């Protein structure tokens, strides 16, 4: 008479039979798996990075990328074009271009230094500092050198013109620290852009300037343009800003009307402001 199998033993046998077989990975295959994972991560990082190949890790290229080059170049070309239209010489126009490029680079470097922790938490692959490709100390050193350069460059346009542009840079640096995440985020943009006409009206390279202030209408329209630019450059980061708890003016408006309406509305207002600047400049000129 065979012994009776207890219910617990039968349950154990069934559970063992139901367990899937686990294949052991050979030890020699472990480095291959790790290498493939690293290659996949590197490939995805390079795909998201706008600068391909070895240039990604080249120090000067990383500094240029950290300086927000698109906004810097657009601002420099716009002001150089306005200087040319106001009758400046080719040398003076070139000095305007160089001065604004250095000033905008300073603001870009300061912005990435202030935002580096938030950029790391948001996994911003377009930020060399957040990626660990560029040391914050190197960026701080470049910023210091930029400040030492922009002061004589600005003063070379004349004392009042130089002080006006240094005011633009100073207000921009202040805006990186305060106001930018609240409902008054537009103030520093409006004040900075309102100083641009003064920089152009008073300016002239090597003392070839004038002591005539800019037209009030031009100054007001420039301030309005600054608010429009603030909204436009904030649009791509609205989702991340909302997740981080930032509540600047563009985000507050977007939460009420929607990002698409805010985009098209801002584009329309920007076009009107630009037309207003051209018409006013043609009728009354830059200076009073």
C-alpha cells in the first residue's frame, strides 16, 4: 500500500512545475550587455544633442552653446541693423555688433549657472553644464572675462551710450536672480529693451556720438517689444516651468487662454510693434 502524499507536498510540486525556467547569463556576456546599454544611452544623448560628433565636447563650442547663441546673434544683428539705419559708420556698426554679442553671452552664461540644478533635474540634454560636459567654474570664469570686456566696449560708444548698455546687462543679470519666476517677470525685459534706443541714440564709436536722447515713442515701443520677446522665448519651456512651480507672466496667460492662442497672439502683437517702430522711426527718427 503506497503512502498517501500530503496536500502540502502536492502543492509544492505543482508550484515548482509552474515556475518558468530562468536562463543564466554567462559571465563572459555581462560586459557585452553593459556595453550595449552604454552605447544605447550615448546614442540617445547624441541624438538629442544639436551638436554632433566630437565638437560636442570641445570647450569653446560648449561655451558658445551655453551663451544662448541664437538669442545673442539675433539681438546683435537687430541692433547693428538699427545702428546702420540711424546713420552710423561701418566701424560703429561693427562695434555695436561686438558689444551686444559679448553682453548677450554674459546673460546666457549667467542664466545657465543660475538654472543648472533645475536643468539637471529636468534632464536638459541641450545644456552642457547640466550634462556635466562643462564645469560651472569654467562658465563663471568666462562670464568674468566677458564683464571685463563689455565695460570698455560699451564705454567706447560714449559715456551715456555705454551706461545705457551696461544698464541693459545689469538689469538682465538681476532678472536672472529675481522677478523672473513671478507675475512681474516682464518688468526686466521691458526696462532692458527700453534702454536700447538710448544706447543707439547717444552712441557713436570713439566719441563720434550725440547728446540727444531718444524719442519717447521709440522707447515705449522698444519696451513693448521686450515684453513680446519675453513671451516668445518662454513658450518652449512652459511645460517644464509649470511642473517646477514657476508662475511667470507668459505661463499665467497660457494657463488661461492656452499656449496656441498665446503664441499667435504674441506673434501678431510683435508684428504690430515692429511696424510701429519702423513707421515711427521713419517719421520722427530715433532722436528727439
